[in-house]
């Protein structure tokens, strides 16, 4: 577990006294499209058409959070760009009203929208500068970052955080699977299915749908608990895990786990 994930785990324990075995965070894939096609991202190979979470599913997601009595980290981003959603700031307001802590990942291409997230109550906004690096991009987003230094973090991607995204892209040097912590968070897809982890592009695995089951039922299901333990112990029981190399290095970065940031 990276120091950052450890910090978030400890934070969630504080926010949920007397409860054990909780996820490091909860993520919701609110949409599927991205405006970029970075060569180290699956969107460059299998680009997704835009799907925005339905009103019915979003309301159920909020209900499941209340039902789970969750007051920790919640991410609303995955392999997407959150600023492409109309009125994206309303999602943040909804989460803040529940007492959760919204975390946003973005490429920062729309500075005004980023600022609206701060005003809506985002706990943390992680802006990633993707190659090829352009000074005009920095000049546009930097004033917003400097206005809200306690909320917005700006970081540049480099070789230390890029990896194969569970084998979906040919990037980096292949490394044997050792252990992983990405599966310690709940990752909900745009249709409500709970996937294996934040790298489960398109949610190919399904451990239950929140329209039918609670977070309590899904997260503490015996076989799912065993699978997560095996992965933590370095046993890659799924094809997704077997195809994932370079993650051990990337997991030290905030960009490696969108719901544990």
C-alpha cells in the first residue's frame, strides 16, 4: 500500500469509527468519454462513446452511500473527462450534502469548469498535465490552481507513473505481477456494475449491481473478499491482474487509484 493510500485508509477509519474492512474509497463512473487520446490510455485503442450515468442510477448511488453510512472519499471520474458532463458541479454538491469528500481527476482543459468544482465543494481536484507538454496549457490552468492551492493539485505525468493499464496498452517494460492495492476501493461502472478495480476498463468484471444490491452486500460477499485478499497477497487470480504489469511502481502515484486520492 502506498503512503497516500495508507493515509486515505486511516482517514476513512477515523470517519467511520468502529467499522472495519471498509474500502479505501468509492468511485462512480459518471461518464465514459474523454476528449483526449493519450497513447498510454485505453481510450486511444478502444475509445468509448459518451454515456452519462442516468438520473435513476445516480440517485440510487446516493442512496447506497447513505445506506452504507459512507462519509469518506468518493470519486466521480474514471477513464473519462468529468468536465464534458453538463452541470458537472451538481454531482459534487450532491456528494457534499451527504457528508462525503468528492475527489476529481481532470486534464484541466476547461479551467472555468474546474473552478466551478471548487465552489461546489470538491475536497481535492487532481489536474494532470499530459504529454506533449504545452506552455499555453499551463498558462491557462495555473491561475486557477494558484487561487485554490488547498484544493487543486497540478502534476505532470512522467515515466514513473505510466503503466500498461492492465495490459490494455503496450506501454512500459513488462514486469511480473507481485501485489496490488487498487482493488481495495469500490469501483462502480456507468451502468451500476461494481468492477474489480479502477483499472477495470469498461467494467469487464461484475461483482454486483447497485440497483439490486447494497454496498454492504457486494463488498463483504465471501468470494469477493477472498479474491481481494489473494490479490493483495500477490496471487493474480483474474486475467485482468495477470495482464497488469508496472502497476507496483505506478501505484505510488495519486494517479494510479482515482478513488484513493
